[in-house]
C-alpha cells in the first residue's frame, strides 16, 4: 500500500485519473490525492521528472526516498512494481560498479610515490602492472564486484535474517524485504555518479573520493533509516557493518595478488566509505559535545 511521503500515513491511491481532460500523456487529467492526516499532497513527486528526483536525492530529502522506496519501485511482496523498473535498477547498479572500478583503479595508482628502480616502470601495482590492460581492468572489476556484494549481503543479513544480532538484541525487528534493502542502497549510492564531471573538470581524485565518501555514507544512512523506520543509531551501525565487510573483502582480494598494503596509505575505493563513516561519527560526537556545553 502506498504512503503519504510527508507523514507516512497509508493511503489507497496517490492520484485520481479523470477521462476527457485533455491529452492523457500530458498528465493534466490526473489529480493528486490530499492526505487526510496532514492535509498535504500524498506524493508530489508523481508529477516531477527524474532531474528533480536526483537533485532531491543529493539533498537527502526524506520525501523523495519514501516516494522511490514505498510508492514507486518496490511492491509489498518485495518485487519491483513494474517490469520496466527492474532493468533500470540493474543498469544503475552496473553504472555505479563501473564508476567504482575507475575510481578504485585511479586511487590505488596514486597512493605511493613511483619507484624508478622498480622493474614495473615505477608503478605501485607490482606484478599486476606487467599484465595487459584488459587483465588489469578485469582484476579491478572483480575487486569492486566482491566488495559491493559484501556490502549489500552484510546489510541484508543484519536487516532480514532471523539470526541477525540486531534481532536478538531487540534493536531491529526482522525486515522481510531484503530486495528493498538493496534497492535503497543502490538508489542512495547514486551520488557516486558525480565523477562523470571529470570529463569536464580535472580535479584531484583523492579529494573527490573523500567528498563522495561523505555524501554516499550520509545517503545510505538516510535511506536505511527511512526504509526500516529505525533510528539513526541503528542506521549508522548497519552502514558501518557494510563498510567493514566491504573493506575486509577488498583487502582479502588485494592480499591474494600481493597488494595487501596498498590501501593503507591512500584513499582507495575499498576503504573510502569506512573512513568517511568514521569521520562522520567523530564529527557528530564533537557536535553533540558542543551542544551539551552550550
């Protein structure tokens, strides 16, 4: 059942369609439903295009997340509301993965100073740098794929498994829609698409990684809080667990090819989310302390 994106009150319909009120494709024959509880439109984003949705996603507005996660993408049975939407989510996930591959590759190459005496020509990729460029790309594709799977599967386990520690501790009841959890994480990670601006502006990759890490973590936390209807503490714990799982799997893959220390001194894509989350927690603690003193 859809909900009002303002007050989360369940509603039967989000709009009423009238016949004979102009061109049906223009949307002029649709009247938005007004929520009986809060008196506002149940879902104003019904009439907005993707550009407005993306801007509000970047601004972390709870209403746009409720629109996407409750009223648009997913059904109550944890299925996509439309057969055309599942390929769109898959394309978004693929695009995010490809951007992550590029950024991870670029960050790892920039972590250490080149060694002129190195037989690989100064590259810090070790024996991997001697391989063909296609092989190197496949390696980073595997690295990012496993890391992303670890991130999603760990959060899905903590939210939807009856064996979740959060369930045993009574912090979060079992959420029966794991696919919705992954969809929320994908949608909230759309901030990672900002590196497309590198086509226009050549900016410092490590600095961009830190900024993107902050933005992605904040969006992930907000999406989990809205979807699961939990507090920020639980949402932060879930995001932290996903970041740790992502980092551990990434380090394991790097260790297999002899690059076990490569992400300890730089801003690799594997550890960016975890460090950004830790910085966010430290900043929140300092901010809370200032409020208490004031």
